[in-house]
């Protein structure tokens, strides 16, 4: 277990270094002069001498590898630089934006867990009946509709027409429901189908047939035997969906004007605010890698029957 842990930790470090290098390369080769963009964001038209001094102070005249080394060193120290547009430390902007995104993603995750399990279990129990077809139709629609279109439909129906919710007060719980639902519905459709398939697979197992033959109630078989045996793979999917929810906030936060890191990333791309964009990409990469690492280690720790060696399971 210790050897496996160290191996995965080494992989995390390598992947993070690769992600940081790729992020810096993409911003480095992007068009535009960061020094000039910084002045333009302040409505200043600088002379060539002023631009040259700014480039020197920002280290833009250094060779690529020197710039990357300085950036990586500052990154490891927690110094993400200054935003070109807001002229404030990037780390301060992230501290303001990340809690908003986490709050939205947490509510979406709650919707995802509650509705996916409920609909997946009902669909499996009522297989090939009307309720099963309705749930499967909902899942197909949820997976097929693009997030931006789904968000606009929800706004039109529940804000404009019915007036049940609001999207202007983001501190109000009602203001969180529609953006969280927009995030969750596509994943609910996907995971409901996977939960249904996992439960149906377990229902055809010999131990279920034996339990039914002993007269055990169907409800007890589902909740105390079938569901626990289906959870291992499902829990892994739900854990990885945290990263998907955080990454999916870019479109949703733009539609609902939610002041999180997704909207921050869109503004950074629009204004070519490279320090903010670099911080966003590195943060998202870190989230995905840490979640994947945690899931792998948790599975190893929770199930002593699983022992990984290379690509084989003992």
C-alpha cells in the first residue's frame, strides 16, 4: 500500500509539472503583448520607451525557459502574479471567486446524488414499464441538451413565465437553484443510466435469486444487498464528477452572471489576462488530479480485496 501511495504521488507531481508547463507555453505563444494589454486595461496609451521598461520589469525580455522557471518558482511560493485588468494579486481574486463556485457546485452535487440514485433505482425496479421509459427519456434529453441551451430554457420557463425563481440575488437560495440544476441535469441523466445498469446487473446475480427464494422482501434485497454491491464503481464516478461540476461552471456562470471562477476565466480569455487564465488552468488541473488520487487511494484502503500490480488485479 505504501509503495502504491508513493507511486501515485510521484505521478501527481509529474502531471502537475506537465500541466503547468503546457499552461505557460500556451499563454507564451498567444498573440498580444502583456505589457501593452496591461496599459490598455487602464486606458493608457504608452510610448515605446514606457512599454520597453514595463517588459523589462515584467521579465518578458528573458528567454522562455527563464520566464517559465521564475513563474514556476513563484507558483510554488503561492505568488500567482497580478491581474492585468484588475491590477490586484491573482491569489486575492481566486479567494473571492472560488467559494462562490464551490457553493454552486456543492448544491449541484447534492442534486446529482439525490436524483441520480432515486431515478436510477426506480428505473431499475420498474424495468420496461411506463415509469422506466419516462425516466430514460428524461435522461436522454438531459444528456443531449447543451448546457447553455438548458440554462436559457430554465430561465425562460421558471423566471420569465412562471416567476418561481430569481437569478438576480446570488446570495439567496432560490437564486442558486437554476444554475445548480443546469449544472446537474446533464450529469443526472448520465449517472441515472449507469446506476440503473449497475443495479440490473446485480439483480440478475445468483445471490439475489437465492435471497428471493428465501423469501426476503424485495425492498430489503435492493437496499441492503444490491445497492451496496453496486456502490464501488458508482462512488468513483461521483467523486470524479466533482471536477466535472467545477469545470462546467464556465458556461453556467456566464449565463447566470454568477461571480465564480468560471466567469473569471471567460473574462480572462476575453481580455487576455494571462495571469488569471494561468491560475484558473492550474487550479482546475490540481482539482482533477487530487480527486483522482484520493479516489484511487480510498478504493485501495476501503477494499482490502483489491490489490493493484501493474495492470492486473489480484
